């Protein structure tokens, strides 16, 4: 009988970022997982081994005291952390999902096995937070957590809905090699924009310009954003796709052209700090002087994910299949690596969309 | 023969704010103005005596070196400063405008008399920057530079277009007794919003709550905005109508509810300072967390003034006439007072929409 390793939320990190040594998240063997007993009536037993769980920056916001309000609910202390992922049905009492069906779910535990009751399946199907993974192009599974998953839909919907790009405009994207940024840049290239990205390593800079075809880019760790924008976009920027906030946002505001749009997708420089202790923004007067829009959003809002979901799946799926769109995936091997993988999203250590391959490479089927 | 006093732009103030003693703006008698000779063919001779010129914060942005770009053109050194105002035709060679016609013009000199050529009249009529002043309700003339002029149209159009108010929502307005703020608040009250304003004196606080009927307000000089918002709107703010930027904007961001909208109308705390030297904003992460929109605009943009002009004139004109909308006007007597009047807009010394009565009270007709 297999055991079931699970990543439990065991103590609250002071500012969201878990420390592997400090026991904020603890990999725990929950003991034997009984695969000889069928799941409850109408339920499913899922294996998350070999399939993948998604790692996203917002998870650190959930590692908090539940009494602190936020746009996402806190994780429960003592329970497994959860996130979107792919699982395989191994035992089924549900008529629609026979064994070996692959499922996409928004709320899987960081564990090797889990069980879903009939009512949980029904409510998750109704809210589209659980669905069979359809893979007509036979694409690698991690792509369904990246360009075809929440980060890709985030990029696709907000670029259309907030940035409203027009051919010939200039877009600047921070965290441009990241899960969202790499998709935003490639979509903007297809729309005829001039695409400029910032990254934190020279390898990533080479990736966005040589492999993805961005017109230019810079390493924000070695060149201040203001100087880089003046050098690379002297005529100004029409769209800033912000994943970081702070000094890069401030420089972008100063570089924006009249009527520019800022997609406030993320502000990683301000995460995991008390409100007000992020890098200060000094150029907000530009919003008035240049009639800018800065807009935050959440992909689950009606005008974003739901509005663009079908179009996004069809188009991005076809582009990935034909090779005209690329995606770099950062695979973390095993639940053992999940905490480190999470921290690396904040220190620039990851490169591309981060996923955990549960059970590690040896779990591959 | 009368003389023609004119306010000339004679030297550039270091940061826009003219110093009366330092000769940045100089009241100059241009000598006799010949009223015995008719204007050029098709032209007009206008008296600006007794009528009014508008004073607005953005004028200080025009007191700059013309080589510095901005959203408004710089004033010409050695020439009169100009702004919107009301003038009376005293000599006419134009078929449509007989003597004594009152004209509304966006670009009158700060002078007692001026002449318009036929071609200037044609182009200004075409761009709607010159028009006969229609006054069906026989309202006091300064109202056409305030609630019925650019500040009123600014309030009316941006409240609709950016704030999109819904009955029951809470709006916070800074500079709430000012030319724009007092109109925004009264429009919001008509729409069933809970209206909260900030001002810089207790007299203004009394005005917005007792006279205009705002639900509440605070004096930002005696109570920090964050504390005041927590006290007056513990449930949060749906709309922030920003005229000031800085600490009040920062406090508003922290107090916004999910889906809130910030109308970036002005940031007087950041004017007349080099970009980046205004008060820093630290709570911009709220834009992401709470899916906020911050949007700047200019009233001349198609979606603002032009879209709402007719509706604004009809409705606000009727409300002012029946007394269900009020407007406080701050009259500066004579061109002599114009510089002081301009400076007072930045130190809180004015109270309401500022206008210059050219020639002072004795010029009244």
C-alpha cells in the first residue's frame, strides 16, 4: 500500500515567504493510502503522482493568519496547501470519469493522492474549477498549467481587455520571462507591437530576445529601468504590463506616452511586505498629465477569464502545437522541492512557468 | 481714450508658482486702446472689463520654458497670459455678434481690451473655443466659468465616464470645496451616493456639510486622511475623486473597496515640482489586490467634454436656476489680484471657483 506524502501548512511565515528550515510548510507522510477500497459513491480517487501542481506567487499570500483579509482565502493551518494542478483518476465510482482520465483542477492538495466525493465533484464541475483535461494536440501536460492555464488566460484576457493593443504601439513587460510575461510578449508580437521586456538574468534576456523574438530587453539588476527605457524606447511606451511594481513601475510611468495603459497584473516587489512598505512610487502625476489608465484585475472576473476562455484555449493551443508560440516551464522535482520553488519565484531563481512534478522524475508514467 | 492694462508673462518662475514680487507676471499698461476705430473687417473689439477671466491651477504649468513638453502649451514670454473668460463686444464688424454681445472664449488675454480678427473668430468658432454666452436662466456670469464651464464639465463627464457611480456607493472627494469638487459632490448626492469630502479649513468643512449636504467630511490639515477615512467610511470607499494626490491618494487606496475607481482629476500636491519629487505613494499594491482602476483624463478628450457637453449645460443650468445645485465663487478683484489669486489656489487661500473680475468691482456694468 503506498503512503501519501503531503505538504502541510504548519506555521505562518512572518511575511508570507516560507522558510524551508523554519517549518512553515512541512512535508509529511500521512501514512498508507488505501488503493484497494473504492472511492465513496460517485466519488473519485486521484493520483497526483507524475502529473503536476502549479506554483504561483499568490500562494504566499495564502500563508497568513486567516483573520487578515485578502483577495484570496488563507490556507488552513495544519491542512495541506492547495493549488491548480493535474491529477489522474485511479479509482472511480463516477460515471463520467473512468480510471486513467486526466483532470484539471483548481484546488488540488500538495499530496500524492486525494479523494473527491460526489458532491465536491459536482460543485467543482459547476464552477469550472474541475474539468477533464482535453488535449487534442497532445501537448506536454505542464503547458496546461502555464500558457494554457491560469497564467496564459491572465495574459490573454488582460492584454485584450486592459491594454487594448494596436499594431505599431510599444509595450514594455516586466518579469518578461515569467509565466505570464512570456505569453504577453508573444501575443503582442503577433499583434504587431514593438515588444520590450525586462528580466533579472542575462540568460533570460537572451531567451526573450533570441528565442521568443522580443525586439529588445534589459536586465533590471544591471541597468536602471529609467535608463533602459530611455535607451530602448526613446519615443515612449504605450502599454506597460506590470508584474513587479516598484522602481520599474515608476520608470514606466515616466516613460509612458499620452493615453498609455498600465496592466497592473502583479507587484512582486510589494508582496510579502506590510502594505505601505513596498518601494514608493513617485511619478503618479503622470497619470493626470498623460491621461493614463492603471487597472488591476483578477482572471476570474467576468470580463477576463470567462470572456476569453474559449478563444484563449483554441488559439494558444493551436499556436503551441504548430510551434509559433513557445513556453518555458520550470519543473521542480517532487513535493520536496515545492518550498524552494516557491521562494525562487521571489528571488529570480526560477525561469519560466513553475510547476511541481509530484513524486519527481521517477514518478513519470 | 482708455488705456489697456495687461498681465504679461515676463520671467519664468522656478517651479511654476509666480511670485508677485519677483516679476514673473507683470501688470503692464499697454497704453491707449483706440475705441474710435472699428475692428478689422469681420473682426471684433472686446472689452473684458467687468466680465470675468477664469483662474485655474493648470495655468501655472504654462509658466514654463517652452522647450519643456507638457500636455498644455507654454505661455509665450513677453506676451499676456491667457485663459477662458467672458468678454463683451464693444465694436463689431462681424455680422453675427453686434455690440454688447457676451462671448465665452477659451483663450482671452488677461487684459482689459482685445481685438479679434475675422480669421481668429472663424477658427475659434469652428473649434468651439469661442461661442456666444447663452443665459436662458439669467444666471450670474461667473457660473459660466465654474459649474457651467470647464470645471463643471470636468466634474460631470469624469464622474460619469470613469467613476460610473451606482446609488448606495461611497465616494470620497478631495479638495471638496474647490471648483470641481463641490460639483462632483453635489452630482453624487443627486445619484444617491454617500458623499464624503476633505477640505483644508473648518469653514470649508462647514460649507460642504451644512450648505451642500455632503454626508461627512474632514479637514486634512488637522486629521490624517487614513484616520479620517477609517472613522467616516469604515466600510470602505468605492470611488475616490482625486484632486490632490499625495498622502490623501495613498490613504484612499488603502481604504478602497474591491472594484473601486479612482478619478485622477488633479494632483495639486505634485504640481510645480520636478517629476518624482511629489509625496511618494506606497499603497499602489491595492490596485492589484482590489482590482482598482486609476484613470487620468482631459476634459477635451472625445469621451469627456464633447460627449457630455449638451447634457451638462442643460441639467446643471436648470439645477442652478432652481437652486437645487449651488456653487461658491471666489472673486478676485482686478487684474492686480490675479497673481495672488493664482498662488492662493495652491496654499488653500481660495474658497470655491476662482475668477478675476477684470477692472475690479468698479468695472461692474
